[in-house]
């Protein structure tokens, strides 16, 4: 069982105590902190914008992660669907401020397979080092700064005993800011489909497209179980036989 996997790692892996040193941290936990919106839009408008930017961000994110970890270690995910984002906004994020869909931080996601805890920690530290180098930001993840490329926006360690775990599945997650490109400006008076106008004034706060993406570090012991769980999860949340 998943609990047995966790107990085995906690009791037998000598690096487990080091993993417990990684606490949850948050700099940004909403997409609208790096990808602004306007009160004139509807929730569905912002979801459309996120998906358009997400389609671009996915290519950049996958390319960066492969460059860091190699194609054999990195596995890219599928872009989150419109209906799934809409449903989560209405259910999980019902009490959040507009736009509720800004709480979706896994629109673009990928994962790193790790053979053991030592490998997981080495990969996390490798990313943290490169993040500081590329973003040009402080090493203090909690220090508020202008979002930089590959900046760590959030750390979530569900191996912690205090973590809220559903079904016993655990992983280590980093949410990462991706600079999609720097040649576009948002035109909020038009709508989510009209952000692709060329714009050269880099001093503008609306300059460039950014998105928070999710990178999961998965232990091999959990990986096979994750695949089975995801199948059951999709069946459980399906509202029709076709889904």
C-alpha cells in the first residue's frame, strides 16, 4: 500500500531526514500574480487566456526541463483542459477571489523520475541552483521580487508528516515561473484572444507573457502506483460513461 511505501522510506532511507528539511514555501500561488487580468472579464475569459499562454508555455517549459534534467528523466504532461479548470474553479476554488481559475498552477506540468530520496534531493538542488542563476533573483524563495524566468514560486513537500495527503500518495513539487516570450502585450479592453499584438516597450508592467508551471519530483516506488491511481481518479471524477 502507499502507506507501507512511505513507512519503508521513512524508516530505511538514510536521506529521509534531509528531505524533511524542505518546508512548504510560497512566493506566488495564483496565476494572476504573473499573468494579470481585469474585472471586466468573465471567468471563462481568463481560462481562455491561460490556455492560450499555456500552449506557448508548455513548449518553453518542456525545453528548459529537458535541458536541465535530460529527455530520459523528464516527462512532460498534457495541458489542462478548459472544463477541468472550470470545474475546479467552481468547486475547489469557489471561495477564492476573481479570477478563481488563477489558482490552477498545474495547467502546464511535468515530472522527474527519481530512483530514491538522495536522487530526488540532488535533482531539487540542481534545479534550485539553476533557478537562481537564470532568474537573477535572491536565493531566499520567500523574498518578494519581480517574477523571473525559472523562479521558484512555490515549494510543496507532501512527504512532511503535516502534509494534507489524499489517498497516501506523496511527491515533491515546485511551481516555477516561465517567461513565455517578451514580445507581446495584454489588451484587456479587447478580450483574451487579443493579447498577441507586438509590443516593444520593455518598461511596461504588461510586457511579456508569463505562467506558473508545475514540476513534480517522483520516487520510483510511487510512480507505478501513480499511474494506476490516475486511471481510477479519472474514472471517479467522470460524469458520463463517455468520459
